[in-house]
C-alpha cells in the first residue's frame, strides 16, 4: 500500500470515529500518523538523481509575493496590470505552464511578483505539478490567493487545505510551545497556561508515535493537538495570505459587500482596473523604509534601506548590518528622526525599533592615535630600561 492510500485510509477512519472524551487519544495518534506520512510524501524518492525541472527563480528586490489560485481566475492579467510584464492570458485553462516573475515599483521599493501555474485539488499529492508550485510559495513573504468571485466559496477551503497539507500555515503565528529532545531523563511535561485541547497523557502518546522517549515540553498557551504536532515536525512555514476576489464586475453588489467583509480579503476587478491591492500588500508585508544621513550632510532620500520584521528585524542594529557588517562594532550611538523617536533627534542605541520613513545618522567611535589618547601622550617613546637609554654628551666646561 502506497503512502497516499495509507493517508486516505487513516482519514476515512478519522471521519467515522466519533469525537468525544473517550476517543480524543485515538484521534490524536491518527493525526500524528498522518503528519508523519505527509512528511514522507514531500521527501524526494530514494535513489532519484536530480530534482527535475522546477519553477524557482532568483530572489530579487525587497520582498517576494506569490500568486496562487485555480486555473483561469485572472492571475496572469493581474501580473501584467501590476508589473507591466507580459504573461500570456487566454480563455482556456492552464495557459501559464511555468513561473513568470515581474517587479512592482512601489514607495521606492522593489517587490517581486510571481505568477505561478494554476493548481487543482490534490496538488499536495503531486497532481498537476502542484508540489513545485507550492514549494515556490514557501519561499515567499506573502501569498495572494486569487479567487473567482462568481464561483462557489468551496474553492477557498480547497486551496487552504492543499497548502496546509504540505506544511504552509496561512495567517497563523507559531505556537508558544517549547520542545527539545534529550538523550536521557524521560519526558518532562510542564505548562504555564490551562490546557483544554490536550493533556499530558495525549502528549506522551503523540511523542511515542514519533519514537521520542526523552524530551522537554513546555506549553505557554492553550494550544491544540495540531499545534503540538507542527512543533514536533519543525518544518512548518507560517506565512501571511490575502484572499483576492477577482471579477467582481460579474456579481451583484450584495455579494461584493459580503466578500469584502470577510477577514484577510480584498475585492478587485482587472477589467475595470479597480483595485487597492498595492496598498494592502504594503500593509501586510510590513516593509520599513529607513533613510541614512551622513554627518554634516542632508539625508539621502533617493535610495532607502528597506527592513522588515520577517527578514531580520527593524532595529538600529539591523540597519547597521544592512549598511556594513562591521558598523555595529564601530557605532557609538545613533541619532534618529521620525515617528519612532520621542523627540527629534533622539540619541538611541542598537535596540531602538525603527518605523517607516525614519532618518538615521550613525556616530562612530573616535579612533585612538598610536601616540596616545587625545591631546596628551599616555606613555613615552623612551626605552623601558635605563641601560638601554641613549647617553647624552657631557656638558662643555
């Protein structure tokens, strides 16, 4: 029996098992088995030479956004409208067969936009080269899930299920669970918050399913069984996602209003050129522009340094690392102008958090002269021993 058949068999067993207090331990073990099998499904087959042709393109710009959706929902038209890059669009499905990159110039930044081929139900199992498409989405900072406003609501659930099956967690934060394997000592289970979805016995059973008998576990929040399995697997990617409903010009105003009020959703129309997508992308990605100011000169507003919390951080230390990796050691203090400063300018250290359009001037430490400190010498150039000193000529009498 193959891996896909075993997954379907376990899913069928879970579907016919009643959910109550007596069966929660059994269901937890079945969830752990499915997670292990799906991880095996993503691994390349043993003995295979090379990974074959993929869709990966070189990263470019300050951020990466991937377009994911069913065939013929308007992904290629959206790429052409936002970037000017030509992506073939036609009235038949699967017009786009490979990854087509484009670049958006917005607010003095460059954002790479990827038009990926349409995925279908069963993409997580490899149908329609779905694994390659989803692998590119894992390397993105933001996923735009393009949906047809005239189609059923089931498309959103299908796509979300396919992405979660391969380890993508949309609009979620990593669970506050500390997990560390040990060589000896058994399993240490602790919690700092009341747990309602999992208990110590179920935690032990899941760990034994993974053949882990020595570990340290600490729950800092009321997490679920799925959250605990994600922490054990350790290969989950938590990524932001915006649900983009295209073709709103073919549905009624009531449907448009209902779709626009859903969480993490936005409605657009490529035909009517009506979209507020760029502003929404900017807010979701959380990019921070920081302008540098050399000492005694005007700030350089032409090319900002772009920081983000997902790519390193937004502190003065991260800004220094963007300029040069040795600047952190040489920095004495920094002067910050902008919304993050209490007063302009504010004398800040490395831990100061920066906000969009701040101006930073880095003041470096003064280099010491070889002869001594400051204006006065701290030591003499004369030899240390008296015998080595040069004797002066005797005075004339």
